[in-house]
C-alpha cells in the first residue's frame, strides 16, 4: 500500500512526556490522598484528561462533583504545562527528525493525531511548530481513543481518506482507534504486539522501509 498520509500520535512517538504526566498526576493523587503508581499510570496512556482522572478517582474514598472534577483536571494541566516548560529541541530524538525529513522527501503528507490538549504547545517547545500539514488534538474532539475521531479529523484536514493514511501509535487504544476508523496502523512498543496492527515497528526509522 502506498500511504499518502502519515498521522502520528505525539506522546511516546514523536517525543516522550510520560515523566511529566506521571509527576503531575502523582502530585494530584497525593494531594487527594489517592494511591497512584506506574500500573495506574499505564492505564492513562492515549486517553483524554477527564477519562484519565476518572481512572485515578476509582481509588478515592470520596465522591466528587463534576465541578470538582473539572477543577482537579485543570490543576493537573497547569502543573503539567509548568513541567513541559522544561522541554527544548534537545527533547526531540534525532531519529524522529530524520524520519520526518525522509517521509517528507518521499512526498508524504504528515499530521499529528493526539488526545492531548497541549499538543501544539509541546510541538513549539521541541521545535516542530509548523512542521506538520495538519494537527488534530484534544481541543478538536469530544471522544478520546479508542474512538477514531482524532484521526478522522486529521485525515480530513489532510484531504485524504482514512484508507490512504497510516496511523503511528505506541498505545493499544491508539491501534484500536486506527482499526475502527479504517486506517492502516504502525505500532511501536506495546502497540507493535496488537493483533490487528498493520505494520509492527521496532523503531520509528522503520517507517522509511515500510513506505
């Protein structure tokens, strides 16, 4: 298949912000006296902020109103953005930069499809503002992965059909979303082991061979 568009998840694919997410959620959980560890954190990968908060609150002995939940999510986001302020272009892996350049040279359209509402801010911090033909992120959607909405919007902005696009993901929920939307999929990390992944990858550089 000659893929015309490549849609990248952001966290865990283009750059790595897991440590900042973990620190911000951990600080929030500690403030609320809720148990939080890496196992809980792993359940949050690839899903929206409010869905993540609901998972964390599963362990709380307290009930929260919708307004209180919104306040907690906003606190987490403020803290997360403070931490993201530490990111620079040095946080962009060289293999990612060279892969993007190689895909562009092959004539591929490039997009971001991320549930994060901070995607554009992160791209600016790591020197990729304006690098992509389209960005679809958490500010554009009402349903997070495994719903394909974020990828469908990215394909629409690329003016391509889902069947013409390859989604690059590191989370199982992301591959589920790609399959549900009719996209091809390339998996990194745990996503490479998804039973329905189109192209399992050992490294993002492998995309240049796939295409």
